[in-house]
């Protein structure tokens, strides 16, 4: 008896079967995945454009596009590093002695401050006599004084130190006379919602002296005390920070004294914005 051969699958039927399988895979799995991918791509594109529109309000993000975002990010990172280096340089130039910073950050004590003002005034007057420099009446009265209207009286501590250092610099430079010392208000912050990194503490100063002494005084103001030797200035002020000049007026004192010059100058010191103390009285 002859065995019966199994029916063979025709090529046309096999092709049709494969087409059915591929169609099932396409419509059942691949097509939904493609559609989902397109939907996600559209969502991400919309989100990206929203980010660009939002960031357009910031100057640093102006002009950012999908094509240059990586370049701009690297540039901003470099700028951040440069700002950090500049901040370190500024902090080193304006650094105040530890005892002044401690008083600035501690609870305000009016009695302690008033005692320190009197001690400072006496020391400055004695130093002026020793240097043969005339202090006009009321110069030491221009040292910072407490007022109940002050928003942050703790800033009086660095103000007192900075004022004394300005006067000591004038004495060390051998000016002839210090006529006026007047405290000026700190500039108001232009953005109330942002805490400034530094507080400016300006004073107005009027003095008289020879051209050489006044030039020496102006040269010393931006230098720290430890830098005087490096530039050949015979001035000894170990704790002096850098000061910044914001306006200056110089004129002859009198027609018959051409060697004597009157100087009016605005001088500012800076201090990092103090942290809140543990508790204020």
C-alpha cells in the first residue's frame, strides 16, 4: 500500500500568510507605537517652546534656540565661574576684622555701641594730636550715631570701623586738617524682592592739605593695609579694607596759599549683607 504524501503549501498561500502576520504586527503593535512616539514628540516640542518663551523674560536666556542651547549653557557655566572668582576677589578686598563681623552678626546692644563710639572718638582725637593734624570741632561727632528709626542698627558696627579707618588713613597721610565727617545713607535696593550681596556704607569727608598728602590719601583709599609696602607708601594701617571713591572735588584753599588744597570726597565701604542674629531685642 502506497503512503499518502501530505499536501504541500503553495507559495502563494505562504506569501499570503506572511502578509497577514505582518499586517497584524503593524496594525496591532508597530502602528500604535509610531503614533505614540509622534504624540510624545509633539508634546516635548511644545514643552520646549514653552521653556524658550518662559526664559525669554530673562536677559541671560535671550536668543536661546534648540540649535545653540548647549553652547549657551557652556557660556553661562563659564560666566558663573567668573562671577564666583570675582566674588572671592571682592570679599578679600573688603574683608573686615573678625571682631567687627562678630558684632555685626550678634544681637544689637546699644550700651556697648555707645561706649565703643566714645572710645573710638578719644583714640582718633589723640592720634590727630600726635600726627599734628587739626580736627575741626565736631569731626568726631560725625561718627555714626544710633537712631530709633534705623532699620538695622547692627550696621553701625561696620560703619564705625570704616569711618575710623578713613580718618586714620588721612592722619597717616599727613593731611593738614580734617574738617567734616558726615555719614550718608546707604543706597536703596532697586529690587525689593532681592537681597543684595553687599551693603554700601558711604561717608562724606572734607579735608585740607598739601597736594602730596592728598594724592597719597587718594592712593591709599582703594588699597588694603597690607598692600602699602608693596607700592612704597609709608603708611601703617594693618586692618584697613579697600574703599571706593564715588565723587571728588578739589580746589585751592586760598590764593595766598597755593600749596594748600581743599578736598571734598565721597568714600564708600562695603560689607556683605549680614545674616539675621539669633534673636534681636
